């Protein structure tokens, strides 16, 4: 009985983890309407700092996560980061994972 409960709990936790991760991977690389992105650092921090300065992107937020940075960049900068091999996720996708609905503004 306990073994069955443990397997059910493990399956539930796996399903709860795979859903958001799959959604995030599917959204990575897409442009964001507000030009705000989450850039994951898989290499050295100094290289990303140099690349961000080269494209004119600015880091936003009061603190820096150990594995990622939230930035604002123009669409050409977004494309440059993807070509450089970074994993770039639009901030609106992160907001959707957290349950925040982003209203689109008409210009």
C-alpha cells in the first residue's frame, strides 16, 4: 500500500515538474512584445556581460539570479543572443507560468 502511494506521489511530482519546463522550452526563442527576456547563463558570467553590452541590452531587476538574468533588449539583440547560443525566454511566458495575464496594448 505504501509502495503504491509513493509511486503515485512520484508520478504526480514528475507531472507537475514536466509541464512548466516543457512550456518554458516551447516558448524559448520567441520574441516578447515588451522586449523583456530571461537569459539563462550556461557559460561564464563575464561572457554574457560582454555580449549584453555589445547589443545594447540592459539588465533589469534589483538582484541577479545565480543562473539567469532578466534583460530588456531590442528584437535584433534578442536574435543575436539566440545565435550566440544562449537560452532566451520571453518574460511574458514566465508570467503565464506564474498565472499572471499580460494585457497587450494597442499602439
